[in-house]
């Protein structure tokens, strides 16, 4: 066998991810606001792009935030873990409404006194808002001796966003290297601070602390709070025997408990909410539907032609000439890339409008099945391109501000010889069914599946259960239990 070397020339085609191509792909993924920030940074590095004051205004306005009274979503809520009592929404509503009315009055007074804009009042309120740690530290400094202050302040870091101290005390003692009984004494003192109920170890203790502060805590209330799950299970008679009081008195006491705050730190757990602006706007005109990009948040790339001409007429040294040539090239490429990005977004949005025209006319129940490939084939692009375009983009419709991703939905078979149904439309139909059910006779998942089948939607019971969970709707048994509790409280 003879082995020798040969030299052959072979030609083939391949896609090379150049830096410019990578940037172009990145631009497709950016929202209008993110693109405005990207362009603003590019202008700082490239003297041949004209300064656009409108872009600065857009970015600055988008950075304004305001606080909303909502519980943290990042941490698991111990209320759901340690208690089956389904009155959390009532507690939250009570506190939120009370806090909102208080804040609304403050804002109104400030606005009338200073004769300034409402947005400035909101900004000032947010900037001057004190954190929970600051609030508690100020009280600890005044209430505790110097020896205990550092430990008391350290315990603040172990608080759950609800205001409870659910972290095991034994582990805290080991970490802080302090005796367990010493920590328990400190915690007892901390439970006297405001907001009332702070540093409670669970829901029962939190409610008892608040009743104690009101001078209402007695043996009957203690028994009631320790057995709140009996109410949600409809075992009122059992509870009246345990508490040795009449049924009407139990209902009255439950109403009192509902006025308490199970999450003392709720007001301090306000996360800044970014004011979302649509990237695309769809409007109906006399001639049909119109799609446009949101020009109020969309940056423009204008080249400083006068400066380019002036630089070109100068006799620059080789290094300077290379620098200017590269920067002018970068500016022109960015202008072209942004223009291409905008056209691609409009193409994708136009196809979505055509495919989902029933939704734009009639609403969520008329959403059709749609996948990325359908749009990609229609515009002659790859599915990954469509995915990047729709990622994070918001579209303003007559039915509200939606993500482009919401228009893509799996298909559900039809029980008749008709078009398939979008999963989002099925969820909407399910939600409407449950909203119109008789409260004391809620529909089971199997019954809902039968009703949907009669409407031409072939869906299994387990699919109904999955969609119900996605919509945060409890089971029929739980809905019946809540209805019974609501009726008891309303007639008490």
C-alpha cells in the first residue's frame, strides 16, 4: 500500500458569524427602549452620529419608576405553606385599599400645595420612602440597650418579605454565635415594634400579636386562631363547641381577624415597576388595520453629513484616517441595521395581524393556533429570526397591551369538522365558564370538559385541570368551600 500526499482545492459555502452579523442579531432582540439605550451609547463612541435629544428624553422617561403595593414574587409565601385559610386575598385587599387611600390623599395634598406635576410628586414619594431595615433600626436604636442593638439589627436580615421570622432559631443562634434563650428574649422585644406583628414566627402568632396590641386577645380568640382551618372546611359547629360561643359570635370574630394584617412588612416590599411602553401599535382605520412602530420610543440614526464632509477634506495622517473611515463605516452600518430591524419587526407583526385577525376584531376567545414556523414561512425567514423579533416586544391593541409571544399558541383538536382551537382561546372559554357558574354548585373539571366538548372543543379533563392551574383558579371543591365561607361571613 502506497501512501502519498496530494494538494486539492475545494470550494464550499458557509455562514460566518461576523461581529456585524452578531450585532444585527442582537438589534432584532432589543425592544424600542433597549434600542434607544444602545443607540445612545453608540453616539458616545461615534462622533459621526448626530445627537438626538428626543432619544435622551425617551430613555430618561423610561427610567422613572413608581412603587406598587404588591407582595414579592421571588420568595415562596409562607401563608400558603402554613395555613389553609383562604382569606389571604381579603387581607391583602384590606391593607392595599387602606394604604392606597392614604397615599392618594397625601399625593393630592402635595399636588395642590406645590402646584407641581403629579409625576414629580410620585418621584419625590419614592425617593423619600424609608426601607423596612431603616424603619426597624431607628426603633431598635431608641428601644434597645447598646449591648443588644447589634444582635437585634442583625435579626432584621433573617426576616421573610412577609415580616415573619420563619428561619429556624437554632440555625440563627449558631450563625450569630449566641445562646438560643438570649435570642428568644430579643425577639420578644422585637415583636413590640411597628409594624405590629413583625418578627412573628407564623400566621397564628402574627394575628395574636396584633390582637394583643388591640387589647382583644383572650382564650376564645386563641382557640379560634389556632383552628382557623375548621372555618374553611365548613366545620363551624365544631368550632363553636371548642370556643363555647354562639355561631353569630364566631362570624363576628372572624370578621375582626380579617381586618388584621397577616403580612406586616407588606408595605415595605414594594418593588419598582417599570412603565412599559409598546413597541408596536395596531389601530383600526376606515381603510382597514394599520400597524406602526411606536415612534415616541423609537430612536433614529442620523449621520452628521457636514462633519463627515469636513473631515474628508482634511489631510489626516494614516492612523487618524483609518479611525475616521472605520467610525463612518460603523455609523452607516448601524443606520442600515436599525432600519432593517424595524422593517423585519413590521413584517412579523403584519403576518401576526393577518393570521390573528379574528382576535383583533373580537377578542381573546377568537385567538387561532399559531406557531413560529407559520410566520417564518410567510416572510421567508428562519424560525429563530421570528423568535428573536417577538422576544420581549409589546404590541398595543384594542384588547390591551400584549406580548407578541401571546399570539403563538398550541392547537386543540375540534370535536367537530371545523378549525382547531388555540390553547389561549380554550383558556379564555374555561375562564368564562367558571365565572358564570353557580357559586354553591361549581363545575368540576370533568363537567367543564363536557361543556367545552359540546361547544366543539375536544379537551380532556386533565387538560382542563392544567389550564385551570395556569389561570390560578382553585378546584371545584375549593371554590365551593370559599363560596360557603363567603356566605357565612356575609350573613353573620
